[in-house]
C-alpha cells in the first residue's frame, strides 16, 4: 500500500476533503433546531438512530465528517484508507436519498427537486470508489496493443 497520495489524486482529495471538513465543523457548532432537523432526517432513513439524542448524534456526525475531511486532505494518509472512509460516508448519504420519501421520482432513481442535494452526493461515492480501486490496482496499467 502506498504511503503517500499520488499527486494526481490530490485535487479531488482536497476539494472533497475541504467540503466534508467544512460540513463537519458546521455540525459541531450546531443549534438545537439544526440538530433536530439533521437527526430527524437521518432517523427517517435509518430508524435505529431515533434512540440517539439529536445534539449527541449531530456532534458525532460532525466529528466523523471532520475526521473524514482531514483524512482526505492529508497527503500521507494512504488513498485506500481515505477512499474507504469516503465510500462509507457517501454510501450512508445515498441511503438517505434512496430511503426518504419524496427524494426520487415515482418508480425511478431520478431525483425530485427536493432530492437533488442528496443525489449530488453520488459524486463522493464515485471519488471514494476510484481512490479504493486505484489503490487496490497497484501499479497495474491497462495496455493498448
């Protein structure tokens, strides 16, 4: 496993990491109203989260986002680790998109206007999977003969 991120990976790692880090820092400064909204949305898709207290859930989510953002931003964190963290996070967000009523057009994966912000998180899943696949692929290259 490579110890340093490859230079061509850094643009997507920086942009994505900064975005997630900023989101996490915002959640750490949450208000009760904000925490109730975030927690309510998450608990709609993932009912087991209803047991969590909204402020604690939002602080925990914010802390996780800060950690994932930092993981992506730090070039000495292996891309396999950074990509795995991002893939897991993005999968959870896409779960919201798939499970919350009204996010998708009836019988389709196409987003409604309300679902567009969550549907856009699919780009993070693509970036995470690309980092993982490249790390697992090692030095193998496609040949064209």
